[in-house]
């Protein structure tokens, strides 16, 4: 079955031979994740596994951003009704493990900013090629939130614990060139060369030994999946606790009002 036969409104698809591109499609909101997009991401990688006409996936964002993280209205809704977070947590597990379980290789076409959940989705791809205009980071703590939806898992595996904590505990963003230097992503190219680099690699994979490529990914992901299974539920539990704090509400208020937050540790 082709994925176009499924219902998606915030993700759009295009094809080049056996290469399928999935584009997060909320450009008016910098592709920030709202409830609808989160639900669609939670089934995307399982539907991609069943897509009969693709061997390689390119994941990108429409417009100027890759994915700006959580939508403020959606995040505020989870504060106002904490039960919303419980459903969100279940979807979050499907997003992360959907990426890890998908045997087809995933190339992230990092066309712009990737923050928070957007950064986690990018970094759980198998390879990340970025425009020199792009940036990436996990600013959960900047809004009083725990980086429990993947960041605390994947960053240490890519850049080591000390450097990962430097970014995760400060919430700062890294420009693409710096992300490449520290080993967070694979390659940085000028914006006008991004498609050539991404689709050249995708075509190389599409023309390769499909089963060998898929199964090599499966084996390589085994230790990462073990780590993710051991940490992810705890990460979501702590993120849920932080959802109930005054600091998280202050963080969202400050972001909305474009000011520096005043955290109180409550």
C-alpha cells in the first residue's frame, strides 16, 4: 500500500523513483508540532514501513524551518488539561520507536531550524545533511520543561555526555557548522547544494543492496533501541512532572511575550 492512500493533512509526500520524501507541512508556524501533527508523526514511520514503492526516506520541512518544536497553543493545552499529556506520551513513544524500528534508511534534509522535538526527530534519522543556514538544539529547559521526548537519549550517543549536557542543560541552539564539528550531524552544505547532497546520497542507497542496507541498519540500531527502551518512559515521566510546574508556565508566558523568563524553581 502506498502512503498516499493514508490520511495526512500536516505531512505531504513526493517521490523520485524509490525515494520517498515526507515534508512536515506547517510552514506558517515554522512547522511547529501541534496535536494533529503529533498524531500523524506517531503513525508516519509505521505507514512508511508498509509503503510498497519506496526503499529510502527523506524527511524534511516545508518553508524556512525543519521543525520548531512544540506549538505554544498545544503546549498550553497540556498545562490547562494535564490529561492531554498522557495521550501525548503514548504518541511520543510511537514516534521515537517508529523511527528506530523502520528498516528503510532515513535521511534528514535539515533545511532550517530544528528545535526540541524537531531536533529529536532529526537526530533519530540515520543520516543528517544540513543547509549552512540551519540550526539545531533542544531548548526544553528554556521553557521549564524536561527534555524527555528523546533529546536526553540521542544527544549523549552522538556527542558524548559532557557536550550533550552543555546543550541540554542550557537549551542553546547550535549552528549547522558547529553541529557538524562536534559530530551531531553528518554534513553541512550551502543551501543551493542541499538537494544535490541529500538526493545524491538517497539515490546511492536506493541503488544499493536493499536487504543488506536495511538489515545493517537493524543491527546498528540494536544498542540504541536498548538504551531508548531503558530511558524513554522515565524521560516522559519527568517531562510530565515538569508540565505541572510554575516554571513551565512561566517559560511559555515569557516565550509568548518575548521576554526573559523569571524562574523560581517551583
